[in-house]
C-alpha cells in the first residue's frame, strides 16, 4: 500500500516507516521538520515538507502520490505544555486532524490510522483501562485527542472512512536505527538515560500519589510494538471508528523505572524529589485484549529491561541524537 505518514520524521513515525518498508509498503513522509529529523527518514522514502494545517498541500500530496491510507501522527505531545498553552493543542491536534480528514474526503482516500492517547481516560476509571472505560481527560492534550475521536465518529460514517484510533500508552525504547530525541525532552525514560549519561540526578514529579510507592505509574510500550499495531490496523475494512488501546498491560512507577535504569546503565542516578507536574494522571495501565483478540497484536519487546536497554543502546550509538 502507498501510505502517507504524517509526522514520519518523528520518534514513533520513523519506526512506523521502518516497519512499513520491512512489510513491503511504500511510505511517504509528511512532516514540518519543526521537531522531526530528516536523518530519521531513510533515503529511499519520499518526503513532503509542510504544515499539517495546509489542506491544499495535503490534498495535492494525497492525489499526486496516489495515497491509499494515512497514518496521522502529527501533534503536540507534552502534557505539561498543554496546561499552559492549551490553544496550541487544539489548533494543531484538532485543527490539524480536520485538515487531514478534509484532504482525504477531497481525494477519496478512505483509510486513516490516528494516534490517540491513554490521556483520554478519566482519572478514576478502573484499572486496567478498557476501551469502554469512562473518558475525562485531565489535560488539554488528552482533551484534544478525545475531540478528534469524537469528530471522526461523525465524519467517518458520513464519508465511508475506515478509521482506527490507537490509544497509545507510553511509547519507549528504540530500534537500532531510530530512537527518542525530542527537544525539549519531557519524557521520563530519555530524561533518566540522559541523567545517567551525564552523571546527573533525575527529578521525580510527585511522590504522594496513591500508588505502590507514591510515584506515577505508566504502561510503557516499545515503539516497535506500537508500530506493528499500525500495520495491523491498516488491514481493517469496516467503515466507522474502531478504538484500540495499545499498551503492554503492565504498569511501572517512576521509581521502578529509575531502579531498572540503574541496573541497565550501571550509573548511580541520584533522585531529586519535586512537586507534582500539572496535568498528570497518577496511573495509566492498559488492557490491550481487544487489539490482541481482533487483530492478533501482541507486544514482543515491552518488558522494562528491554525498553531501557534498547533506548540506552541507541543513545550510546548516537551520542548527538540525529545531529550531524
Ligand atoms: N516524570 C518524572 N520525572 C521526569 C519526567 C517525567 O517524574 O523527569 C514523570 C511524570 O510526571 C509522569 C511520568 O514520569 O508521572 C511519565 O511522564 P512522561 O512525560 O514520560 O509521559 P506522560 O505519561 O506524561 O505522557
């Protein structure tokens, strides 16, 4: 299939592109390169540099590249930033997706895989989270993802779109080629590994949550396992919106992540306890039974040691990230 990957130069997108190539698909990357990296895109993959809200460019790209499906990853992702600048999240995440959908309608492209988030769930939803658990985002980031699912719910049946919304839990880990290099970095695992590299301390945001050790619990999913869910979602054929969690099913606290990072890196990693970070849910753990049952998806590399070891190996091999 010829597949447009918006955000294909980013962390998750670059690994999806790797997996698409491996499976014999033809990915085309659409990216603004504001945060994506050209070096993350293999030389044989066509690139369109543009903003997601440029509907005319998207429409032209879908037509000229004879696109059959869109994997739409572009979006703002930092939960903390969404508390201080929510408008930007609605503009890029909701407005940007509407632009993609409009271009798809114009060009009769029917298949869309959308990157949603565990951040859509209500904080008091029972764990592990099922797709039918109550929603109630605690951040504008989560709200923007939920709004997209809702708008797709109206648009997809009206236009015969086949949409899959994958609710990502916490992407982590690396392949040999691609890893996590955000600037600024806000995510726990890369910050912990950076602290290990520099022999610095690592901050824990909140130590009084109602969890096993007072720190937030997250379900970390290896980026390659996450990528494989997208490839399976491309096979769906039922019009409408199908929602799947994509998580490992196991939760780890911030302290447990740091403990394993000490074991993997051999570094001391002293801790600095800080106040809670705005917008954080205290615990998110998925059950991904639905995607396992319906699409046969199973995580292969999402145990805590492999997540940290693959990310650590990538950082050691790429000390400057994607910089030349
Ligand atoms: N976190 C932390 N120290 C850091 C970065 C993150 O304690 O330096 C915590 C954060 O407050 C959250 C968890 O680690 O409870 C996971 O945060 P991350 O930003 O990686 O992912 P999120 O779940 O927010 O998407």
